[in-house]
C-alpha cells in the first residue's frame, strides 16, 4: 500500500498542479508568448512546492474528491440538458425554451445530488424544526422569502411595465 499512498499523495497532486499552472500560464501568456519552457519550469516549481509542503498538499488531496463529484454533477447536468434540449443552437428555437429546459435540468440535477448525498433528511429536519432552536431556520427562510417577494413586486412595479401606449 506504500505505492498507493505515494501515488495518491505525491504523484497525482503534483501532476494536477503542474498541468493546471502550465495551462493557465500558456493561456494567459503572462510570462510571454511562445515561452512554453518557462511556463513548464514555473509549473514544475509550484508543483514541487505543493508536494514538499504538507498543509497545501493535504488541502489539495482533500479537495480532489469534491472536485470529482462537482465535475460528475456538471456532466450529468450537461447530458440531461443535451438530451432534453437537443440541438437548440438554431435561430428557430425560442430563448425561453432553452432557459426552461436549462432550469429543469438544473433542478433535476440538484434534486439528485440532494438525494444521493443524504442532504434531503437534513433539509427536511431544518424545515420541520427538528434542527436547531424550535424552527429558527424555518422562520429565517420565511422572512427571506417575504423580503424576496416584496423586492420582486417593487422591482417589477418600478420598471414601468404598465400598459401605457407609446407616443
């Protein structure tokens, strides 16, 4: 198992940081255009510093599983959006339809993440008052919803959306 720890705690974090730093430097051209060797040297130094210092390395190692989950969630969303919306790049597709399918795919993906991660029970406990001080979270959410509704009403009323004829 020593090889496994060396691979997951040294090689993979080094490669990740090296590649990300190199790609950022190549794309941004901060050190100049056509300076791939300098960009690689900077990426190498930053990658070696990462694996040489335990605290930053531990942060990256602990962050990577969550990054993987995030990438998987985004992939699921894009697959669902592509499946439902199809090829809507044409001019004939209304913008509201793209937006609606995007919101539906996003809500579906969010629901799956909440269900799979077990956050559903925590959220239900918050809203039922079992989590915290006698429904404090529920009261805060209701107040925020009321403030949001008032804000939307005031914003839509002040935008001049009335049916006044134009001159």
